[in-house]
C-alpha cells in the first residue's frame, strides 16, 4: 500500500493520479481508514510530526521535493531509504528561472530600470556574455542542467562542488580549499546547493566580499534558488545597500513566507519570488514514483536514494 502525506499541495489530486497509475495496488491518504502496518511506501511533502506513526513495515520514504533537508530533520524519520524527486520537468523549470535572472543581471536590468524611473537617457553598454563569469555552486542535477542552458548563451562558466567534476566548457573548483578561488572570478553567483550543515549560511558577508569586482559595473550579483537556510538576509540587505552586491535574486528565504517587515522587500536591487523557481509536476511525478514503486515491488533496487550521512 502507498500512503500519501502531503502538506501545502493538492494531495487529493496526487492520490487520484496514483490510484489510476498504480491500480490495482492500493493507495490511501492520511486520515483515511487503513492499517498502518500495511503501508509499504509513504509519499511525503512537509510531513507532520506523527506522519510515520505505526508504519512498521515501511520499505521507503518517497519525497515529493528534490531537496530533502527538512525531511532529514524530521525527528521521527524511519530508518528506511529516502528516495528524492529527480525530474526533467523540474530541472527545466529551475533552469528557466536561472537563465532569466542571470541574463537580466548580465544586461544590468537594475541600472536601466532606475534610469527609466528617473527618465534618464544614459547609454551604458553591458559587457558581452563571454566577458561575464557565472559561478554555479552545486554541480548536481540542477547545477548541471543550468549549465547546459547557460553554455549556448556564451557565458564564461565555472562551478563549485564538494568533489571534483569535469564538465565541458566549465572551470571546475571543489571543496573548501578552492572556494575562494572560485568566488574571486565570479560575477554572478548562482546557488544550487543542497542545504546541509556545511552549506548553511554560505551566502554571507564574507562570501560576498570575495566575489570579483569590476566585471559587472554595478557590482557582483547573487541568485539563490536553493534554500533560504543558505543565506544570511541581514548580510544581503547590508551588501545590497552598500554596493558590495549590485543585485540579488532570491526565490527562497530564512523564514517563508518572507515576513512583511523584511528590509529585502524595499530594496530596488533585490528581486524576490515566493519559492516558485520550480515545482514538482504531478504528471511527471506520478510517472516517476510509479515506476520506482513497481520496479521495487518487482525486486529491483531503488534509485536516487539520499545519502543520509552526506545530507543530500
Ligand atoms: P544534487 O544532490 O543533485 O546536487 C548537489 C550538488 O551540490 C552536488 O554537486 C554536490 O557536490 C554539491 N554540494 C553538496 N554539498 C556541498 C559542499 N559542502 N560544498 C560544495 N558542494 C557541495 O541536488 P539538486 O541539483 O537536485 O538540487 C539542489 C537543491 O536545489 C536541492 O537540495 C533543493 O534544496 C533546491 N531546490 C529548490 C527548488 C526551488 O523551487 N527553489 C526546487 C528544487 C530544488 P558533489 O557533486 O561533489 O556531490
Ligand atoms: C524542492 C522544492 O526541493 O520545491 O523540490 O523546493
């Protein structure tokens, strides 16, 4: 039996789709009448504290999200494999966000927006894409997809990961020892890291001060589409105000929804979206997890299992 336990998304629709695609295999929702001991798999998003109670025969936890930081912190997460969502549609949407914000900052949108507001005709020419270096933090599924979309646009690309990666046309940097070298050549810093104890708060004043100056006229830029826990918002607000950063695009926040009194709302060089960079698509999601469940029931190995010790 598959149990759905989803918060903040339309659980009924996912359940209907799973019921059809897994039939005759049984699918139930939280709150329905079933024996928890019959549950083989639980499909979760933001599970409540009691979500896993009584699931004594659970085989795996299936995560609707690509990021599992919150799930791994669940105090009663059972000791079974956690499978995360990896999906072309999700990658496409995330890369759409990254490309939109990188190109916007490369073309100095903040400056021209201010000029327009002031009715000022000021012929400033942005650098060419190949004179602008985009540094991607995190070279996993999403980081590598973003690279495949940015590369044809001509940007100079570099990437930073935990272990070394060789990616065509991308200068690679790895580990804490190469972090400063990575930052020192970066004009637009894109964060696509998982949130772990090592990456918590990585977007901070010290990091911003190490980014390349002089590449983009109004200062280096950050784009964070990963997790709010990666950023120190007080540092971002200060850096945007004093010119350490020229602009920031933020899709995620330390506290979501972003509180109305956050200074970030009022900064003209801060571009806020409400954690909408990418969303798990119901159609492709049901297809992906149906295959995983059916393969596993047929005796094949689970795929895309999270490494709990690594935290992602
Ligand atoms: P992956 O697990 O595929 O990739 C993670 C990458 O980060 C890897 O390259 C890994 O290095 C690197 N990394 C991890 N820890 C460190 C570290 N300490 N130092 C340097 N590099 C590190 O993740 P995805 O690409 O699938 O997703 C990334 C994140 O995006 C998710 O965890 C989630 O938080 C976020 N997300 C946000 C969404 C939104 O709507 N805003 C939607 C979907 C995801 P290595 O290759 O060496 O292992
Ligand atoms: C995810 C997210 O992790 O939507 O998938 O944030």
